[in-house]
C-alpha cells in the first residue's frame, strides 16, 4: 500500500456526486451532459491523470492556495481503480440512455453508482 492524497480523492468523489445530482435536476436531454462529464472524468482520468480535472484543480490550485489541506494516508488503490473504470462506463452508458429517451434506465444506473461513490466519500 502506498500513501495518497485523500483530500484530492474526496474532492473528486463529491464533485462526481454533484455532477450526477445536476444531471438529475436538468432532466433529459440536458442532464446527459453533466452525467457524461462525470463518466468521462472517471474513465479517462483513470488512465490519463491530466484528464481528472478535479484532482488537477485540488493539486494545482486549492491545496497550494491553502483552501484545502493536503491529507496523506495509506490506501490500497487497486479496488478504487476498478471502481473508477466501472463507474465511468456506467455513467457514460447512462448518459447515452438519457439521450435516447430511456431516462428510467439511465437514472437507475446513475444512482446505483452515485450511491456507492457516496458511501465511499464518507470513508
């Protein structure tokens, strides 16, 4: 296990939850945009770290400015990496469903992942 910045992780998790909530408030078809953005940040950011714009903001702006304290903890990131890929794919599929008019299926998928992210965000 390595030591990681949990401040950036928690900011990322809460941002994803807010994006999904915005998607729900916007409804279809406009809600597909924040849902797809959340999915893309999670999926692409997993394989190419500059794409995780939330963590980039925390590392480059919020922590250096003193807005957020950097908190380092030992964590096992293997399961988190898998969860990011799965969550990103599910939210991208949900955005496609939302654009296709299958809002109920999109929200079932989106909230299943958001709920799991929320329980992780509290940890």
